């Protein structure tokens, strides 16, 4: 047919002798109208446009020799089932922004969302991101509630949910009441935000699902307990460091704070340590796929990270590029200068990164993190909120620089 286009009406209930090898999950109705273009005679994989969106299918090479229009079969599910999702969201730390982004993604896909945040609505914590932006969720149709997750039954007032995500607990004492309530309430799918920090240090990097974990880590006991409850579907997600609007734990901001003030950026030696920095939209998109395909997600652990690592020095340079500034990196040995690296630097002073192998293979997930572009957006927001003009003290930095005889611009 060359490049010609043919308009064909084909009921989805009809099967021909040309099987599909892969069909994307598109909401379709029967009959559907397919625009077939660029249909090479002997290709094994082609693209079918349904309602303007691509659909992959396989053509039987033998059939292409027939003089008539080749038959094909399309197997597509009906509209994805809309789920009622309850997100139990932490009120502190870097994970809070996951619940914020996930709520937006689910709502935009037509699911209903109730987000329960630990604590009180009028607390000082709620004046900070992402909580001070929860009105955005309400505008999209979410229900927001606050309280103690151990009283979950009373807080939701008898409401029923298909999915519960615990994005709060770090140990069994905090997660068990939520998981037990979900099991007793007939919730079909339970998801838990764990942490990639539970992996044991290894000479083999990156961490992949199935690597050894620290037996004494609180998240490990939670993961085991959830598995034992035998939900119809359950899955565990292990995130690492993240960036994104609404994050309330410094990541890229730590570098911007020094770069915009023309201060040296002190990085633990040698500066080539590798880590994961993922945009939170990647974490959210992975979770959304699990909600929409519970059978595929069931019983799996997913490293909830992007698919590229970055060095400490590399991240510092990317932040400087995003800010359009020069940068001076200073390397130091934390022990030699007498500082606690956990307080002096926002990341673990070691190679610490994971690979999202399971999500790619099982959920067909793809990463969209692009640090060079994402950091430009983050710097624009950094300036827009006036943090570049905020008075700051750098006591630990000054101690490091003084020990290294490095001058600091006033």
C-alpha cells in the first residue's frame, strides 16, 4: 500500500487470522475506526492509529501476499476501571510530595482520591509545601482529611476504597493499623512506599530488586507483613532522592543556596560518588501504572527511581548550569576536617543508587527524568519564591573551608 491511507471499520469483537503482538491500553469502543498508514507489505511490527494514538500490532507476512486488504485483529480492553484510592500521606520528610503528585495523576486519569495527611490541618507543617498546595487537589476533585492513621476507620467514615497506599509509615507499628484496616475493609490492592535505603551496602552496583536488605530496617518488617496479609494485589516501592515542585526536603536547593551566593560548594571526596536523583513525576507515574494494572504489579518490589545515576560533582555542575552561574567545587575528607557528613551534605557519602529494572520489565514503565532540563525549572521556582535572597548561615561550610584555607566571598 506504500504511504496510502485506508479507513477501515472493524468491530473489536471480531478476530482475524493476523494476531496482535502487543496492544497498548487505550480506551476504545466498538466498533472502532482505524486509520492505517505506511503499511509495508512484509513488516512484522507496524503502528495502527486509533483515535489519533499509536497501537502496535503484528502482520502475518503470508497474508500480505493476498490481493485483498489484509485482515487484522485488535484486542483492546474497555475503559480502565476507575478506582477509589486512599493515600495515607506523611506530614514531613521528602516523601510527602509523592502523595501530592500521585493524587494529581490519578485524578487526571479519572480515578477518585482521598488523601489523609497525618496530623492537624491547622498545624505549622501544613503551611509548607506540598501541603499549602492541597487546594490544587481539591480543585481537581480530591477529598482531603487529616488525622491519626490508627483511627482510619473513623476518619474515612465508612467510605469504601479499591486501593490504599501507605506513604507514611517507616515501621510496622505505624503501618500495621492501616494495613489491618484495609484488609478488614475488603480493599483489593495495598501499596507501600518503602525506601531504597534498606539495601545492604554491596560491591555490586546499582541495587536491583532482590538484593540483600538490612534485616533490622523498619521497612523490611513492613514489607514482609504486607505480603503475609495476602491482599488480592500488593506491591512495594523503594524510592531514593527526588526533586520536584512541592518537595519540602532540600536536594537541588542545597546546591543553589551556595551557587547563587558565589560560595564554594563543599563536596566529600572524591566527588565521583554515584546516586539517583529522580523527578517525582517518575515516581508518581510508576505508582499510577501499578494502580491501573494491579495484576501485573501484584507481589512485586519496585525500585522507584529514574534510570540514570549522577555523580555528586555532576549534580553540582548541572545546578550551576541551570542557574547560569559559575561554580567552584571544593573536595574534603569529613573525618579530617572534623564534620559529620550527614549534616554537612544532603546525600550519603558513598555510591548509592538503584536501577528500576522491575518497573521497566513488569509495568512497561519509562523514566522521564532529565536533570539538565528539570533543574532549570527548579531554579526558576527557587528564584520565584525568593530563596535566592534569603539570609542564610553556613556554619558547617565555613568550618570545612577554614580547615582547607579556602576564602569565602563576602
